[in-house]
């Protein structure tokens, strides 16, 4: 095993099954360039496998939630470790719904993170409602360990803090209940990392962060507590479409990278 591809006890570019609150303690201090994650939202996700007209038998069960009354403490626990493992040049994106956004922001402040931007991911639809407005966005605090040293690649002339990327349709394919679009994750990664940097996702789910990192030539470490999700994520990392995408990178045709990997993005710009 190449020692250069290890970080503490972990092999780079792998997804580990287990509780991130325990596993993350094994990562050395100041060794990670980016933490990007979509943690549990502390909402009741039961009975929602048919949301967005999904076929229930193709949605993998096992989504783990945190009781609302314990959410702040839970957030403080994993964020303290995230702060510890980040380099001074590092940063973090945290996806959050609005329901417990207050706890997320309190935890970020108490741990010592500096929030640089409060990004909004706007998508094309939400769950139908009768007596309130439809929720069709996620919050993404962009925060750093050291506001004077963090890395930022200005990949666009006018990068706005509201990002519109459509949700993905996985017609006929197995999926998790809550999956981020690969185009969105890739966009965020490229703003704050370079090739060869290390990205940590402590709640990696179906592996979108890992897939994006592999295609963009970043290293990754992922933690996931649901065995079925780990199996799905590893399957995505070994897919035939990933091999074709790698060839496109070598031919310097990155603009078509995600159009090929995710068929529903065909004809769409990565931005």
C-alpha cells in the first residue's frame, strides 16, 4: 500500500462504513482541504419514499435521522472534529434545510468557523403543500477555518450566492431518499480546491461527493452509517460511465463531463 495515499489509518479515495462521530477522530489534525456534507436534517423522513413521484421500491431505506432535541449537540460534535481536521487554508460547505438551520448556524459560530457566504441552492420543484409556501431550496453555509488564509478559485467572473441546479431524475435507477446533483457538488468543489486536494464527506450517502472528486481528480474520504448506501456509492464509483468520463478528462473535454455521467444533464452547462 502506498503510504502517500494514506491519511492516518485511512486509505484515500475510499468510503468507510461506520459512525462518523467515531471515525472522524482518527483523521489527523489540519489534514483536510475541504469538508462538504449533507448531514441529517432532524426531520421525520418516514413515509416520504414516494416524494417527487419516485417509485418506492427503487428508493433505498435506512435514512438515519437525529432527534430534534439533540440536533444542536450532534452538530457541535461533528463540526468540532471538522474544524480540527481542516487545514488553515481549508473550508466547509454544509447543506441544510430551513427547519433546523438555526442550530447549524449556532454550532458553526460556537465551534469557531467563519461564515463567508450563505449560499442558496434553488431547484425546480418541491413537495406539494396546501397551507404554506412550497420549499424549493437548500441552504449552504460556506465557512472557513481562517478567513485570511482560505483558498478560493474564482472560476466565474460573477459567482452569485444563489445557484440554480435542477434536481436529478434517476428514472429506473436505485436511489437514496435525499441525493444531491453531481453538477452542484462539482461546482462547489472546484471553487475551493485544486487537483490532488483532499475532500472529506462525513455523511456521504449515495456517494455523490466521491464521484465528483474522482472525476475532478481530487482525493476523498467518505463515512456512511447505512450499509446499503455504501454499496450504492461504491457501485457508482466503479461504473462504466465513470471510465468514459475519465477518458474525456484526459482529452480535456471537461465541459461534457457531467452531461455524459448524468444523462438528464445532457445539453446543460456545468455552470
